[in-house]
């Protein structure tokens, strides 16, 4: 079935090697020839010890005014690099005279472990939503935000495919539609989160980095005490019980850490129970010229799927008002198990030249059942059993030297990913499946990013990536399986080469004020679920089954961005404006039941964040964003893209009332209305805008810490996802989210 896979891999590897090998040789030679004048400023794209977890790191001086450590965060907080991350969920990009801070010309934000511990909200998606311009689509809400989609720069229903998530610098986005569930990472294991907005991350990280890149860096315990243990437990609304434990050991160059958590909850709605366990373990070896690591992760999630609440004025039904906690599908469920192993090393070859090699294996298995309103074997029932496995290796070379007297950093490498997807789809569990989909996808890419300090106050960066994607897809259809009713999909063998570009600059007029700008190109390859539903399944006139073809065009985007940063000891602000034009954006047509490439679309807007240190104990922070997502051609030209709020904003305060014995944190998040999913014509009613207020009191005494959180203090009854009917005007299904909730936690460190 896949006889040509090996030949495609060889061609793809040859493509990348012909691009990268010469640049590696040239870069190494230049590093040997160019001495480093002492009077020039230090270069820092990534510290040598950090290169196993990140490729381009926002500068450490992007932090707002310093905040006191949150209760219970003092133990085992070493980062994946052994360095200290800084920043804020609403932090601004800093200047401070530093050169090569992250991807030059881009707007970036860093969320630290301290920010996470201070946050009144309980889930990682909600923490990310405190960053200006980040929007959420949550079907269930709840204590950890399971299955919540995070949207950077207004991609609506396709948000999960246009935001690239990384764990320690390695891709988490898979080749299927399920997307990465942020709740599988224990919050206590996170050292920092680096957010780079827009297309610029596509050169370094590749496919999916259209709206932006979110890089989650986990702790290792390196550089900490010889032994630490942290344990925490909590109880909250909907009979929610949480527990977390972590431990770290250090001995000479060796360090190891473990972070695990578990949660059980009845959920806000009927058939919305959650039972989940997550774990992250690390082993690290660190010396002056060699660092090595091994990271293992695992998760197990069981989640009930309650479906939407029907609103249909034509028949007088409004379940959002009369029974918002009820279930339309009281027996549907989705289970998921994940595991991954990543290992690698960073070796200093000579002064300023580091070789970074890492590779990994990742697997996700899912089982889901959809029964409609009653648990019977019927035409409407569906059972899916899918497995996805990905192997990868990503060697790269970092060369820091001086070129023509200018500080220079070159980062170049090869990314290779090999994914195998298999899904059996049938009428019920245990029955013969009527479809078995097998899809193989290999990607190999070569990239080069060069950053120059053309002046002591001016940085310039440019880069390019060439990526080859090879896909082989097959469908085995069994017409004799129970309730088989359609036909076999046509096979697909495709081979496509795409490219990403970036050019950016930043100029500092003074230590307190700088301007930046960039332009970039990115791309997104259709995922396997989109290919499975990529052709008319039935003739619209005769209703005869038509074979699917797995074929969709690759989405491409080009964007420009510019802005400024201000930083003083007490006040910081970052503001930027952007424009992004896209071709072949992918959309599911619920009338015809297949995916299509949309007419050209456009995103544009602005994002601003600020922080103010009022005193040693009080810090204020806030942000706002204007996000426009519109169709620029075709039958919907001028209309808004669904599921994107035009205005979002947030305000927050941290008040250390009494020397960490009592700390008060509060956050308000607001958003405007948005078009419902499936309403490209913009003719239906909108999803209403709303706001939530979250409060947290916490404290620490000696080894013991505690917290009391109240979320959605004013009991706003809202939803941020709804899908409009294709056949009945005014009819839609909405997914109500919880009102006021609470959570009490307590723990100790040893």
C-alpha cells in the first residue's frame, strides 16, 4: 500500500541536506575565523543549556515589574535550561539594550511559573486567554478546560490547526483534527510559556505556525536543592477533586524530576464527567560543554460529551434558558491515552558553536462513541477507534560569532517527522468497521535563520524554510459491515514542497523605547481528518454515494506587523498592528458534509499590553486587542469569519497584602460578540459578548501553602461556541459554560 514511502523519504531528506549541509560548513568556518571584540554586546538567542528545549527565546528582560513569588512555588523551579524565565501573562517585550531577543521584529509574551501560580483561573487555556489577542472556544468549561481550543489572531473553527504548540521546543500538533489538549500538561510542571504571534515562527518550527507559536517549557529541578517534594490537594464545584505531586533530585551534573496530577469531576453539565491523570518525568545531565536530557510524558483522559443545547424560536424551544445543564447526547463519550519519549543533547563543538540533536516518539490513542439521544445500535450510532504514532529527529547547529564586526547568530537545521494514522469507523464497538483509514505522512524540512546586530541599537533578522510533505492515504471499505451505507474513498499519493520566510528588525532609540517590524510567509497542510472528509459523500440530486478523494489545497498566509515597546523600572507597554492575507483556508461545509478550501480571507488588528508597578506589593496589568477576520473575495466578501470576537480585553492586579502570608489576585476578562460557526453569510444572531471576574486569596507559612479561588464571581451565564443550522433560520445549538465556581487547595513542600 505504501511501497513508494521509502523513495519519497529519500527524496525529501536529499532536498533538506542539499540546503543545510553547505550552510553548516560555511557557518562553522566563519565561527573559527571571526574573533569576538570584547567591547561589543553579548549575543543571546538561546543559552547553550537551553537549546534542547527552545530555538528562539524571548529576552529575559521582557518581565514587568518584579512580583513576589506565589505561595508554594519556591521548590523545584529550575527550568528546562537551568535558566530563569521571566515575563507576565500580560507582559511586554522589553528592550534594555539587549540584542537578539527572541525572533527579531515579532511581538512576544512570556508567562512564568510564578504567573501561573498567581492566576485565579484553574486551566492552562484560561491562563493563555489573559494574553491580549488570545481567544477561546470551549465546549464544556469545567475545572481544567478539557478540549478547549486556543485561538491566536482570529481563526475561529480552524484555530487548533493554525496555532502551533510546542513542548520544550518540539511539535505537539499532530496530523489529525483532534489537536493537542493543553490539559494533559500538569500546571505545576511548567517553568514558562513563550508566545510568539503571527507567521514568524514558521521558519524555525514549520507547519501550523500561522496565528502564532506557543512553546511550553517544563521544569527539570536542575540547579535546585538536593531533594524537594511538593504535594497539593483540592476540592471544588461539581464535586471536583484535584491532586498533584512533584519531586526533584540533584546530584552533581545529574538531575531528575517528576510532576503528576489527577482530577475527577462530575462536570457542569449532564454527561460531562471528567477523569484524567497526567505525568511528566525528566532526567538531565549538565556540564559546561555538554547537556543531555530524557523526557517521558503520559496521560489518560475520560470525558463525557453532552452535546449542544437547542435554540429554535420557530418551535418555541430555548434549552439554553430552560435546561442549560442538560445533555442532548447523554451517552456520548471520548477517551484518550497519550505517551511520549524525547531525548537529546547539546554539545559545544568550539567557542560559539553548538550542535543540538534531539528526537522523539509520540503516540495518541482515542476511542469515541456517538449514540444520539438513546444508546441503541442504530443508523445514527458511530464508534471510532484511532491510533496516531509520530517519530521525529531534529538536529540543528547554532553558531554565535561576529560577521564583519557585527554580532551574528545563525541557527540552521533539519526537521524530520514521520506520522502513521489509523482509524476504524463502525456502527458500534465490537462490530466490524465499515471504514478503516490508513494515512502516512512524512515531512522533512531544512531551515536557516540569521540574526545580525547591524548597530549597537539595531537588530536585523532573516530566515527561510523549505519543507517537503509526502502523504499516502487509503480507505478500506467493507460494504458487508453493519450499517455500511456509502462507498470507498479514492486513494491519494501526494508530494508537495512549501516554504516559509521571515524578515524582521528592531531599533532602540533609548533603553526605554524601541520600535520593531517584520514580514513573513507561513503555510498549513491539511490534516488527516480534513482529508477523510474532503469530497462529496453523496450526490446532491440522486443521493448516490460518491468516493472521497482526500484532496485539499495547502493553506498559505503572508503577514506584516509593526509596533513599539516602552520599558521603565515601573511601567511597561507593548503595542503592535498586523495584517495577514490567506489563501485556501480550509472549512467544513455542513450542508454538503465535506471540507472545502475557502475564498481568500484576511486578518488584521492590534494588540496592546501594559503593566504598572504601583508599589513593592501592588502590580497592575492589562491588555486589549482588536481582531478582525473577514472574507476578502468570493460570495462572502466583506463578511466576518465565524467564531472571532472583534474586541477583547483584560485587567488584573496582584496585591501582596502581608509578606506572602496573604496575597490577593484578581483578573477580569471581557470579549465582544462573535458570529456563530457555520454562519459565513452573517445572517443569524450572534454569540453574545460577556465578561468574567476571577478572584484568588492565597498564602504561605513555612512549608505550607493554601489558596481559595472564585471564578466567574458575578455568575455570568454565557457560552463562547454555538453552531447555526444550515436549514432553519434562527435555529442553533449552543454549549453553555459554568457560572460561579470555587476551588480550595492546600499543600506543602519538603
